[in-house]
C-alpha cells in the first residue's frame, strides 16, 4: 500500500469544549506581512469586540518573530510565534502542523485565513485535520443575535449571498484581500507574545529547488482600473488598452473569459474568482457585467462603462454608461488625453 | 507523513494515478432558482468541470511516460456518468462514480472524505491530481483536504510538471508573488492550474471506447469497510446554509452618454482625481 489506511478518517477535534477568541493566521510574503493579514485583523478586532473576546494571531515562519509589534499595533491582543528554520520552505503540510500546535494552545472559536494562494493551500489541511467547517472567500462575517458565527459568501448565482453556519468549532473562513479594512494603527500598542517551543517545529518532505520572485503590482492597489471584457475582438487589441492605461496611470483588468482564453494573466482578473477591486474610478470596456464580475468591482467609487448594448447589466450599476463602440472610445480618449498632455508640457 | 516506498528508478508495473473530477452543470446551460439562490441541478446535463480538464490531461501524459493507469473518481448524482465517460474518451482507463443519496448535500469536508475513502479503498495509489477549483463551488478546498485525510504531501497551484519518476515529482507552484520549484516525494497530491497542460480533444477511437466503457458505481456501502458512513453527505458536513440574502447595492447615477460625451466625462473625472 502506498497510502496508509490508518490516516484517512483520523480526526483531531481535540475534545475541547470551550473555545474562545478570534484567531488570524498571518500570511507572510517574502518575510513581510501580506496586507490581507492586517485587513483580517481589522475584522477580527470588530468581531472580538462585539463578542467581548480577544484577538490572537498565529505567526509561523522562519525569522518572523519581529513582526509581532505590527500585529499588536493593528489590533492583536496575543501573538503565538512559531519560529522554525523548517518553515523556510513553504510546505502546506508542515505549516499545517505548526498552526495545529498553535490552535491547540489557543483554542480559538473562529479562525480567519487570507485567501492568497498560500492561505488557500494551508486552510483545507487545517480544516481536514480538525474535521471542521471551512468557508471559502467570505465577503462578510458576523455573530448573530444567538451568538452563531455567520459567514457570508456569494452563491453561484452571484447576486445572492449565502449566510453559512458552521456546526463545528473552530469555524474557519478564508477571505480575499481587499474585502476588509485594517484598523487605524495604534503606535506603541502592545500585547502578549507566546513563543512556541522549538521542539514543536515540524519536519516536511517538500524540498525547495528554486524560487523566482515576480513583481506583481497588484491591481487591487490601483486608483484607476480599465477592465476589458468580451467586447474586445482580438488578443492584440489589448495593446490599445494598455497604451491608454499607461498615459492615465491606470492598471488593466480583465474579465474571466479573457483570462481563461489566455489573453490576460490571472493576476489581472477582476471578479469574484479573481481580484476584488475598489478603485476610485473603474472603467469597463466591453464588459457586460456578469454577476461574478460585478462582485469584484461593485464597490468602486465611480463606475464607467462602455458598451454597445444599452441593455447590458453593467449599465444599471454604472454612474456613467457610455453606449458606443469601445474601439472608437479608446481612440478618442487616447487622442484627447495626448492633446491635453502636450498642451501642459 | 507518508514515506515513499518505491525505490527510485525501479520499473513500477502499475503506476496508479487518480484524478479527482467534479461533474458540474454546463455553465452555458445552467439555470438558477432565484428565490433560493441555488443552481437548479435536476435534469441539468453535467460536464467535466473545466478546471479538471488539465488535471486529466496531465494524468494521461504522466501515464504515457511512466506507464500504469489513470483512474478518474467523481462524487455526483447518477447523471454524472456522462462526464466520466468523457474522461475515458480523453484517455482515462477507469472511471468510478461515487453515487448514493447518502453522499448528497455534502460540503467540501464530506466530499473530500468520500473521495479520500475511495482512494484508500483502491489502494496502491501513487499520484493524485485535482484541478484548481470547481466552476460552481469555487472553493478550491477539496484536493488539500483529501491530501490531509490521506496523510500525503501536496503542492497546490502547480503550473508546470517539470519532471516525474516513480519516486518523486519536480513541480512549479504559482504562489502569486513568487514561483517556487519543489521536489515532492510520491505518493502525493497535486492541485494543478489551467496552465499545467493543454487538454487534448477526444479522438473518435477514444469516444468509441468511452461509449463501451463501464463506469463503476460505488455506493456508501461500498466504502463502509474503510470509512465511517456518518461522515458522508449532509450528516458529515459541518457547514450549512443558514439563509440567503439579496444585498442592497449602492445607488448609481446611471447617466447615459454617447462616445463624445463619454470621452469628455472621463477626462473630467481623471482631472478631478489629479491624474492628468
């Protein structure tokens, strides 16, 4: 047998009756905290205050202990630190081991995890290990009047939200970056640091051969996003959009069909299964406004759409709905901006 | 964690590759129950989840290199059988459909438990491949949960299989800000992205084979000797939908413009933001 039969079905629900507090699992990218961790801390603080309980953070990695101060200043009451050389390799199984040790110690009622690729790799292993419920990509979290922890996530239909309850504890949720806001940093705020013993450092079987860093200027940070949809006729025409984006300092987004066809990279996808964006100005070119796309951009400050079809769903959620040909729009806007810029310089 | 038991370089006669495949409603034909906010599954044709096609393709490519067999496992209602036939047309050797009312209403944990149990039942599995996520559930949780339940290592977001032999695989994992190349011992679980392999079109011969093929149907009882049947389906699912809500959205201006007016409006907006 290459797979041990004793493994499946072993659950470790730890026999804990009382679980308390909200735990955030810190997501670390190249030695620094991913911004989603601070966003989750913001929500955890709000949840904990409404529940009159505390916020803890599970901080695991290699040489990560120093990050605790930032976590305290953003709302953490307690930080569990698991600093191990072995965690220098990102192995979901070893990270899971580290978090399980921390969870056993902290006994939280709720665990929040960033829906980054790292978080999404680890969360299922923790949930399966604890045989507990895990809800992916929550857009809101709250305690109801009965004290139930409720996780909100869009249903497949998109414009309908399912409120999900976990019958087991800890309840686990993953949340995409950009959904929640960090609290205002409180300089000098401190808390309790719990350093986990090195004897608990896990051993993994994955070996890192090489790593290549990628500069991903995340489109979730952009002030202006120009998103292209299926109205675009050819892959090469993305260059026209990129040129326009360049001269106005915008980022380029794409709808899922374009990403699935390989016209644009996944990092640029706007929508529920891509990036949730909230720019100052969103400009949709040839975007019809499918429910799953709308989830990813509906909180933009100002929505502009360019569409041939006056009945496209996006028209209803636009502040400015331009009914016309996107190519003509791109050409005229590019020319106009170039004219204005040449005047200024 | 599981130690690899197969010596490197040995000829391994039956290299078993399992693909986890979800039959999903055809996105072009899907209908919704607007009141309940759920998909109408009754009578809807189920096809291979598009994210699972590269997983099947990769499994077939590995088989072509190392020999052995590709077994596709799904948990679905009986009409999931057609999607499994399609998997055979695309190069799978065996198809198993976990189908039983007792599997119904499963969340990801109960689904993973049923799939992990089926893999255990098969035994001697060397490699498990799953797609990135499903087009309907969109959780991306099942392969990781299956890996944990089987006590196997796993790599997710695998965008490239660089090399594989009987004892280990070298894979590239796309972790957004970095691409990491890993060596992972077998048996293991790989959760693959759309980039990992380009699915082939089924051949006429493959289609004919698929039509004649037997899709094995396993009930909950078929797994009763190695699994706790109370952990299947709705009973084994910790998460439940408590209510569905239609959200109130921010009021928008809805000013309709032609292209000329639109260009002017956008220029004004950009100026107000100080971007021009």
